[in-house]
C-alpha cells in the first residue's frame, strides 16, 4: 500500500515528473561548496523515501554509488598536497578528497533524485512525457520501439553467446570474428522483424506517432513544478551563502 | 563510455545540451529530406535495439573483457539516423538504469554522436573503393574520437584546484587502456560489414 506522499507523487502527470527531475538535477549540479552537500543529501533521501519504491531505487543506485566511491578514492589518492592519512606508500590527500566528495555526492544525489521521480513511470508514460516536452515524434517513436523489443533482442543475443560458449568457441582475439558473426545474425533478424513491424504499423494506420496523447497540466502539476523550482533555487542560494 | 552526472560544471552540461540539440536538428532536417523517413523508423529502432543490447554484453579483449561502444557501426548502418538513435539510447539508459547522466545527456550525445557521424562520412566516402579499410577505420576511429572528446571534456571540466599533472597521467592511462577496444571494434566492424555485404547487402548502405 503506497504512502500518502507516494500517492500524491503518482497523481502528477509524467511530464511534470520529468520536468521536476530535470530542474532538481540541474539545481544539484550547480553545487560547488562542501557546506551545501548535507542539504542536497537530505533532499535526495527525502525524494527516495517519498517515491514509495526505496528498495528498487537503491538497487538501481548501486552502479552510481560504486562509481562515486571510485572517483572519491582516485582523487584522494592522486591529487592534493595536505596528507590526511598515510598507509605505507599510500597517502590520502585533503584537496583531492574534498573535490572527490563534491563530485561523488552530486553524482549520487542526481541519480537518486532522477530514479526516485521517474521509477514509478512505465516506459510508455516516459515516452509520452518526452513527446509532451516537444521531443520530435520520430525520436519518441524510436524510444518506444527500442524499449518494446529490447528484452527480446537482449535474450536472443545472450542465448547466442551461451550457445557459442557451449560449442567451445574460440577465445581471446581470435573470437572477435565470431562475435561479429553473432551481431550480423542479430542485425539480419532485426531487419526481417522491422519489415513485419512496418507492415503492421501501416495496416493500423500509423501516421502521427505512437506515443500516447499528452495529458493537460492541472493545478497540482504546476504546484509541484513550482516546488521543485523553489527547492532548486534554494540549493543554489545556499551554495552561494554557506 | 558515459560521462556521469555531477562531474562537469553546469555551464558545460548546458553547452552540451545546446550542441547536441544543434546536431540533432541538422540530422532531423537531413532525415526529413529523405523520400519516406517514416518507413525507416522500425528499421532504425530494431537496429538501435541490437546495438543497445550488444553493448550490454561483455566480450573478452585480452587481458580483460570490454563492452563494445558500436558508435562507428551505428554511423555506418544508420547514417543521419544515428544521432537521434544514440540520444534515445542514452536517455533510456540514464532514466531507466541510472547509467550515464541526465544533466550530461547532451555531452554524452556529443561523445558518441560526433564519432558516429565521422564514421558515416568515412564509410560514405571510401566504401566503394576500399570497403575493408573504410570499415576498420569507421569502427576504430569512432572509439578513438570518442575517447579524445571524453578526455577533453573531463580535462576542461575538473576543478582547477586539482593537480593538473596527476589529472593528465590518469587520463593518459585511461586512454591507453582503451586502445585495445579501438582495435577490437575495428576488427568487428570490418568482419561484420564483410559478412553483411555478402549475405544481406541491402543492410549496408553506400557499399
């Protein structure tokens, strides 16, 4: 059962959620001072909790968190003069750590905010939102059809790789032509599938695009976008004054 | 090779959006001038799906395993359609899987889109006379160009307080580590286009 805040979030149109994600992401990207970081972290944590899908968001956040950790470690090790801690020949430096922390927190917060706001949307709603923001119909249709067939093509490719390994295919550099062969087979199949799909689309009267019609914005949507803008401006202001 | 969120200043991220929008507008105007661009949408979508799925599979390139970029192959096979196709792929990766970045979408579009267009140009110019050489160059130069653009953006975007020499060394190591990928992609694109020219030539434009 979703919480009241999660229900409010789901009541917003997909277009509103996408605009909010962009506003907040760009707001966080402006941060340049370490003292504003706790505010950004608080905002990201709140968004994840309010989304009502915290577990799913955190699971998808793992890659970004690992990358952020790698950036933090790399910059702490290679850049700066002031030694924070020394372990044999390895020294962690303050200046590198500060820049690394800034980049790492910005990265994880932006990804968390984006996922928290957009994870509840289906791919179809997401593409509808893009269309509502003025993205050309050609690109919206490309996105829809790509998403529609991604699972199928991905499974096909993984099956082909497994079959190659079971046949004890060549290894290392000599295996590259085999991979080219797998890819060529997939492209030929994709062409055949595309021809069937185009015939079906024409039969159904394809004309002005596949994305769903855009829902009009209501008072709640304008309120939510204004709140996101206010939060982003507050972050920018705090970054300047702190 | 994706530039994540939060790594470059906001001014660069916005400039990336502007530059990507300009290239996309150019590509879309070329696409609109084609005889029946709508009929191409299913083919382009299917190809994009294959490239997207193939780039998720790790293949062994000794001494390690890598994910293919395939920007060069997209340029060769999709022509001007490669720009919207790459942007669509990057957007879906950013919002559905958290890979890449939503603020760096424009810059990532440039990192992959420009090399794809260069490969398209190489293939269109040289495919008739030297198809194998053109295919190898299209595949490997796309990786090298993407690496150079990526490194230039990172160098320009990191704070000036950082040790510049350490930054350059780290980026140098990064570029060298990716050179086997450039060779691997060159070999794969050359072999693949040779097969397609023989088996399904209508899939290979300008050949």
